[in-house]
C-alpha cells in the first residue's frame, strides 16, 4: 500500500512540475512581448512566434492545473470554494479565448482580442493575422480549457453533515470526456512537432491564411497535456500505462520505442533523401527494413524480459503457495481458534481447532450455522459490537459463550479480530482468534467468591481482630476478641480495656521482643502468650500483628484462641508418656532427641544414657550397617515401614524392635515408633522349625503316595489280565457249546437258550466294564497336550463316528457356532462322544430325536450345553450322575456301565472347568460343561 501511495505522490509531483513549466513558458512568452525579445517569442528566427494571447492562455491553464493538484482537504468550506472557483475561472477564460479566436477564423470576424495586450508587426512571420494564435493552437486551448473545467467540476467541494470536510463528487462521464479532450491537443501538438522535424509546414500551419503553431508552443502543449493526464493517474486512459501489472509494464517499455524510434529513424532517412543520397524507393525500403529489424530486436528483448518476469512470477506464486500452506499449517497447529471473515461477517476461513471445537465444517460456518451455538442474548450483544467496529474500523473484541461440540457445554470465549486493509486503506477482511477463557472466568468467579467468604469470615467473629498501639491501647475490637477475654463493648468504650493490662507480667518481655521485630520488619512472627480474662482466669492465645503509620506505632492484630490446642498438646504429651510402644524423636546426626519412658522400661537404660549415646551403638553388630542405610534413606525423605533390628539391653541381652519411621526434612528430625517383637520372633522361629518338620513328613507321604499309585497301576493291569482270562474262557466255551449244539440234533428248550444268551451278554458287559475302568484309570494319569481346539470340528468328527447309532433314526440337530478353546483334543473328543451317546441313547424312545448343542460365555469361561428330548432324570438324584458305577435308569433298554459320565467329569476337571446337569423326568435333560476361553488353560488336578 505504501509503495502505491509513494507512486501516486511521485505522479502528482510530476504533474505539479508540468504546471510550473507551463507557467514558466507562458511567463517567458509575455516577457518577450513586454521587452520585445525575439528569442523569447520565437525560438527559431523567421518561424512562428508564441502570441501574447497564447502566453496568457498558458499562464491561465497552468494556474488551473496547479489548482487541480491542490490538496483535496481544505481548512474550511469557504476556502475550498474560493480555490476551486478561481481554477474553474481560469479554465473557462482559456476556453472563451480559444472559442472567440476560432469564431474569428470561421466567420471572418475581427473582435479585437488578438492585439488586446500587445501590438504585433503588420507583417508577422508565419501568420496572416497579426497577434492571432493559430487554429491548431486555439483548438488545443479549447479542448484543454474544457478538460480542466470538467476535472475541476469533479473536485467541487460540498458541505455534508456526516462528513464536515469537503469531498469530491465522482462524475465518470465527465472524466472520460476530460481525458479525451486532453489527448486530442497532445496529438495536434505532436503533429506540429513532426512537421517541424520533417519540414512539413501544413502540420503546424493548416493553411496560408492561419497562424502557425510555434515550436516551443507545441512543446509546452505536450508538457501541459502530460501534466493533466498525470494529475488523474486512475483515469481510464492513463491508468493502464502507469499500472504495476504486465499491461502497464509493457506499455511503459514499448510506448517510447513506438513513439520515438519511427520518428527518429524517419527523420534520419528523410535527411539522407534530401541530401540526394538515395531515391524515394530506396528510402522507403530502408525505412521498412530498419523498422522491421528494430521492432524485431525490441520484441525479442521484451519477450526475454517478460519470460524472466514470468519465471519470477511463477517462483513467487510457488513461494506464496508454500507460505500459504505453512501459515495454514500454523493456523491449524496453534491451540486457538483462528478465523477470517469478510467485511459483512461471512466466514472465509476457519482453522482445524475452530472446526473441532464447534463441531462444524468450514462450509457450515460459511452458511452461518455457527450462530446456533451461541445463546440468543450473547448473539445480540456481539452483533451490536460487530456493527460498531465494522463501521468505525476498530479492533473487534468481546466475550461470549459458545457450545463446545465434545461435551455440549456452553463455554466463555474471548474473540478478537483486527481489520486487514488494501493498498487504498479500505478494509477487505478481518482476521481473528477465539480463545477459550471459560476456566479463567470460572477461576475469577472462584476468587471473587473467596474474597466474599474472606470478608464474611472477618465479619463472622471467627477470629479476634483489634486495632491498637504499641503502648498497650485498644481502639477497636471485634466480638470474637471480646468473647475470648470475656469483656464487652461497653468496657472497651469506657476505656477499661488495654492489652497491656490483661497481659500476665511474664509475657511482657516477649511482647517487647516482637514489637521490636514488627517495627523493623513491619509485621511480627505469630507467637503464643496468655491473657487475663475478666473473671481472672487465663486463656492461651496466638497473637500476630502488623504495625502501620509513619512511626509504626499503630497495630492491626489478630488473636486466635488456642486453649483447645493446648489441651490437645497436653493429651498428646500424656499419650507420649503412657504409650507402651517406644516413641522417639531423633536427628539425622544419629542421636535421640526425645524418648518416652517405654525406652527405659524395655531396654533398661536411663533417659540420660539413651540421649547421650548414638543409637547405632545400641544395635546388634550384624544390624548396624543396615540401620545406618535406613537412616540415610530417612534423611533423603523416604518413609521406613516395618524395619526390624536388634537393640542391646542393659543386662546384655538383645530385643527385636519393629520400627515405623517418617522424616521431617525441614527440621532434620525423624519421628519413629518402635514395637517390641522379641516374643513374636521366638514364636516365628518355633513355627519355622515346625514347618521344616512338616515338609519332611509331606515328602515322606508323597513318596508313599507315588509308590501306592504305582502299585495301583500294577494292580489295575493285573486285575485286567486276571479278569479278562476267565471271561475269555467263558466266551470261548459258550461259543464251542453253541457250535456243538448247532451241529448236533439236540434241540434246546427256550429256557436253556435264554441262559446261554444271558451268559454271553453278561460276559460282554463284564469286558466292557473292565475296559471302562481301565480308561477311567488312564484318564487320571494321562498328560494333557494343550492346543487350540475348534469344538465345531470335534463335533463333526464325533457325529461321523456315531453314524451307526444314527442309522434308521430321525435326528434333528440344533447346533450354534461353538467356541475355540485351549485343551487336549483327544480327551475333549471323548467328552463329546460320551455326552452325545447318552443323548442319543436316552432319546431313542422318541419318534423324532432333537439334540441341541450350543455355547455362551460367562466371565473367562466358555459354557457348552447339550440338550435332548429324551426320558430325562429326577433332579433329586443329580448328585449321583457323575459317580463311578452310578446309573439312574435300571431299564435294560438303556445299557451302560456307569463310567462314561465319570470320565467326562474327570476330563473337564483336569482342564480347569466344571460339569453339571439339569433334567426333568420324561422331559429331556441338559448337560453343561465349562472350559477356559481361547488362550487360557487351567487344571483342576
């Protein structure tokens, strides 16, 4: 903005210089006429001269231009009117002189204005009318007078109640005409200059019957036109040339070349042709070739120049984009809510913190949805402040509440926005921040309430307060102080109450010491003393005061009744004295500072012996090093709990002491409690010996149990072998007997056949029972091989194994998704087989068998259940279900040995689970078992 203002000032300065040069040229012309100096009237002798009217018109337009450039701010309305009116008068006078001169040419009049100032020669060079300016000169003044008048009309000051300083009324159409009227004289003057350069007389003298335009007149016109155009740099014709954009840069670089190079080159070629160096055709060819080469070079240089500028522009744009990205990242990183709004309050930008806090996106903020987060009363307030700041261009700052998205709480925010202005000083946007000050405001509210409570405390007579002096007087006291000492306000007002009179004599020296301290420091350290009450008794108090006044003789004191505390200290000392435990205060230097009587009672030493000897000297030699380390830990601030060491008694014996200690770093003291644990140590030693003997007995019993298990295992195999041998003999002989009977003609009766079948079935059952017993024994001894086991897969395998039981039966399965557990797959398969066999066995009386297998979770266990629609069981006997050889159904249609469910229970217990069942007679049964979830394993053994 400042560079543009500087540029505008430079253009205005150049315009002022042009007006001064025009004034100077006109004055020189008039001086030439006054003093009859030919060189001032005509630069080229024998050529046209600047007429007196022309010089006068130059002076008038110079004054008008200077008035146009005067500051737009006038001291008052009257001075502005006078200045502008004078300038307009000068412009109008020039316009009329030019108009009258042209009317003389067009209508053949002689109005007598040509020699109104000075007489011209009867036959003046380059004119047919003595003293009259040329037609082209008159046209220039006509246009320039009109242009200046239009510009000055735009500058007319007006009075306004809102703006007491006169300002300009914009007239766009007048600006356009004024610029056009300025450019036409510039072209006419340029034509005259070209005529002088090339010797073309018609360019500066339209006909033999008109006056020619003098050379310095044409030059003055060019300066005047340039000054008028520069006075309005924002005008339509001049603004593109002085612009900082590429168009302005291109115009400033090419216009001088386009204007002067053809003129200079043409003049040079014209001079060569006049010297008969070449013919006209060659001259035109040379001009065309030269212009082509020169303009090619100019275009190439400008192309190179603009390519360089374009590269710089791309670099700057890249840097701007990177800078914008950095500032956007910075705006999103700071813990404040940053926003940018336009002059109407519309959101242009909101950083990430703002969006997170409000719970709105940037587009929602643009749509002004953020107002829904602000209470109506706060919104009305901030809108009023915003309108005032926006109108006056002030910094916008206020406090309001907004709902935070994370918890819905309305929190106080401090918003502050500053206006951003363009190069013209106009506000284009506002950049602001929102800061959460809710906690600060709540803290301020807490402080305010605390101050109120403090004031209430002072007025509530909780503590005694008095105003007095160092000489013992009391001027003001509150009820609390009077209540402490038992006096009344009447006693105080009657002058019967002085703190010096109610202080016991033994405390007066203490008062003098603290008064001296307060006089040197301004306040004394609180200290304890006593007062006489009105009834003659004494009361313990804590006193503190500050001395005020120039001589520090007046006091403001607080008095706290500490009688209860003193009583508590007395009781504490009594506890210290009567405690059966050893209570002490020691220093980090290794000495006891204070001990209670229990020390002497337990250790047998006197108090003097214990206080004068380092306590480490009483320790057992094996405990001294560890005791010193514990003291060092206490000195560093650590607490010591249940530290045990041995202390030597006076009779030479040692006692075990359990210590609990805590340090006070500031005072360098250690507070400790010691408890005599000698008897406990003796009992612990006896228990330790008993445990050692018990461990020996456990090891012996364990060895015996292992031996018994081995014998039992051997016995199981022996029994299995011994029992299987006769069963094999029975089965073999029965088989031989059946073959013999079948081959003979002997026909057995039905009873004999039934006997034989019974023997065969019984032997098979006995074999099955032996196999089940061996399996039950092996399950208890087999090592578990844990692995992740999918029960769904095990179920499919078991169902395939039971295809014979499922043959010729209609079975409906209801199976849900089963868990994956950590267990032994082979043993868990046996669990599923036994439970499914039972379900199929006890539901075979149903036309349609329904079996449900499901799973659910409870805490860290997966609970499986298998439900059937069989004959069920009586819940009164549920405790017998999982016992060996326990069968709840004696019906021969439901065969079994009573070992299967016992195996199930043993397997589940070994996996760390449990098994149970629920049933109802003739209404089915449900068996449950639990296993640890995937990743967990336990053992019930």
